């Protein structure tokens, strides 16, 4: 059943790719069932897999010299993430990836997906879309950090990532927003929002 879900997910991501190649990719996948808080990738490890999130929620985060966490991004159901650039594949990771809730992730070695999808327009298109999405997200985040106050940053997240506001614990969302969880609670109170 899980392999079928992955195959359907890959087909949705790359509808023009040959079904036989997608099936080989799906067959080679390893299912990782993560508990809440379990780490999928540690800083200092090599990231060499393409991941597709079947269910659950992942967070990418950094640790500073004092062990303070700063959240980088979040990925949920039906989203792929992988070391898209050669530098990300060829150097050790500078961040961690962990489950924020019980999560099922399908892992395919990047070498396998490159071999099976080499020259396929669907794979090229997916990589381009992923790069464009990353750049758009970085530009948006940079803009709200430079031009918006704390309340406006939170309101932007409400509009652009409503699921985050429903599922991500306030301390992690606050970290992504560049504030403390106490500050975020104040912002939410000023907006008349109550956390369930």
C-alpha cells in the first residue's frame, strides 16, 4: 500500500515521466516511520536521499554554538525534499531534519532517482519547480523579515501557510518567525486568536 502511495505521489509530481521508471524508483524506496521528535538527518551527516512525505510533518533546523535551535523550514504530506544542488549532496549537512509528529517518509537514494530519471523532462521540470519554489520562499521570507513587524510576519504566515499555524507548535513557529514563543503568544492575543 505504501509503495502505491509513493508511486501515486511521484506520478503527481512528474505526470509526464514514464510509468515504468517511476515504478522502479518507488520499488527501490525505503519507508522510514518516525516518532515525534525522531531525527531523520543530523548536522554533519551526508544527505544523499530524495524524500517524499507520505504523512506527518518534518522540520529542518539549525543549532547554534549554544545549542539554540532556529527553524529553517517545514515539510508535510505529499511534499518531496532532497539535496537538489551538488553542494548539498557533496558536503555534510549543516542542519537537522526531525519529525514534529509521527511521520512516514519514503527515501530513495539520489543516485537511483538520477539514474532512473536521467534525461526525463518530468524530472527536469520537478527540479526546476523545486528551485523556483525555494527561491520564491527565500525572497518572501527575506522581505517579511526586513519589511514587516512581528504581527505582520505572523499574519503573512496565516495567509501563505495556514497549515503551519494549525499544526506546528508555537515555539517552533515562533523560531521560524524570528521571535520568542512569548512574543508570538502576545501577537496572537492582539489579533484575537486562541491556540486550540
